[in-house]
C-alpha cells in the first residue's frame, strides 16, 4: 500500500499537468535483461532516455519520465499494478537478449494498454563495436515507428462523438492535409479550427491552421499577403502556447520563406530542427528553404534525410524534391519525381518547364494548358512574386522554361 502511495505522490504533479487536449499517455518501462553486462545495461538505458526525450519532442504525446518506469520496476510493480494509480494509454517494453558471440539484440513492443493489442514490435542488433555508430539512426527509426503507430491507433477510433479530443481533431486534419489540393486544405483547416475551439492550449491546432492558410496562398498562386500574415499570426500563437513545440517554429520559418525573409526563415528552421531533430516534415521544409535561398546541394542532402525518415511521405515532398532537381538542372529527374502527383494541378508548372527544357514540346504544351485552365490569368512574370527565391536567376530559369512551353 505504501508503495502505491509513493507512486501516487511522485506522479500527481505529472497527472495534473495533462492539458485539456487529453493527449495519449505513454509509459516506457526499463529494459528487461537476461544478461548482466554493465556496459549493455548502460547502453540500453541510454537508448530508453533518448527515446523518451524524442517522443516528448513530438509534443503530441504525454510521456512519463524514465524515472517513473524505473521506480515501478524497482518496486516490483508491473504495468497492470500501476494502471490504477498512473493513467496511461500505451506501454513500451524492451528486452535485451544474447544473440551469440559478443552480440546482443534489443527488442521493443508497443501495446495499447486497454485492449492489450500489440501495435508494433521490432528487434535491433546490438554490438559493442558498431552500436555507437548507428545509435542515432536506430533511435530515429524507433521514434518514427512508435509515433506513427500511436497516431494510427488513435485514428482507428471513431471521431463522431462530441467528446472527441483536440488531439484527435488535429490528427484528422493532418490526415486530410496529406493531399495538397485546395479542397483538402480547406477541409483540414475546419478540423484544426475545431481543435482550437475545443482546447485553446493545444498548440498543434494553431500550427495546422497556419499551415493551411500558407498552403492555400501557395496553391492559389496568390500575390497579396493577407493569408500569409494570418498564417504567421497563428504560427506565433502556437509558439507562445508551447515554446518547446518545434512545429510552431517550423511554421514560422515556412511563412517567412514566402514572405521572402530568407535569413529569418533559415534561423527559424535551425531552431526548429534543434527542437524536433527527427521530424521528417520539418527537414523537408528546411530543404525547400535552402533551395530557395540558393543552396540546392544542401537542400538535396536534407531532402534525402527527410525521405529516409518518412519513406511513405505526403505529396509536398515530391514538389520540393522536383524543384530542387529543376534548380540543379536535372530536368529528367524532376519529371520522374513528379510522376506520383502528375495529375495534381500544382505539379503542372514544374512539369511544363522541365519538359520544355528537355525539348519535349508536346508534353510541355500539355502541362502548360493545365496551368492555363487551373490558374486563369496566370503569367510567368507573376512568378517573381510567387516563388520566394533569393536569387532572381533561379526564378528566371523556370520562367524561361514556361515561356518555351508556350505560357505568356
């Protein structure tokens, strides 16, 4: 009884700190081990620390500190024993096992605690001589898998009840926003706005609103700054609510880019990456900002890293990567990248210009017609206002391609 009271006392502040958004709560237990190697023990505990910090950086989950799991283990309490005292939704277990010779393996299991359903399991080799070299990539892979499975689990629950959380509304909006056509952008904004009305302290809602406003400005080829001003306002509000949520900082960088404030933009992305180093979407946006700042080689490296972290990526990855290849004058690769989204009108400009640069005039004329139909009144000179390139010559190259494709 005293042990349970001790756990309750140690965690009451943490439970009270759960905001009204009712974010999923994650408990990570220390690794079980069938070996007594001190070095392996320290290594595995260090890995758990990094995973805990990494999940906390997502800011969409409430993650108990490693000390909580260690205290439960030290008192001989199982997760089932602790559940009446500590409210949690997802449980992460780990175990270290020998594999032969001097090698070991570290296995992870993610369980939805209420249903006892195992959502994800994986095993990673641990070798004293090589583990330190792959530690960072291993942590990134584990974090991406855990975050994706928790979000998928949350999305599998019905979202029609009145008591659906702001977090769930945010996930619905995020799911819709994977397509960057105008109807999807506006539908997703309705979910983000509903989340903001439900819980004003949930910063990601305002990030989502900001994102949809800036994307609408971009997709509609707007030249006025009203939507961008409103987008920046919402991004700043997100950062004011939660200064440790790098998504708000990332979105400020995104808006600054299209306001052509390049130095401020890159500074914001530096800050965002420091807060959310394993966020693939942030890396993709950073790549876009670097390309528009005249650094396509650096942009290409960042984009490869983003795709490594998020191989099943949304449409905007293709547009960014194709734009980088166009800037590098690799027009064939730009066309190849856009094959997955070639029917989206937002792809038409790069496709028209790329085909024209390769002398493929029939295809260039086809996509130039798509531009005319999708953006009535469009002229190539508008691109100096729309495309946020630091260097005029980068914009002039795509204008040359579009004019060769037959656009005025």
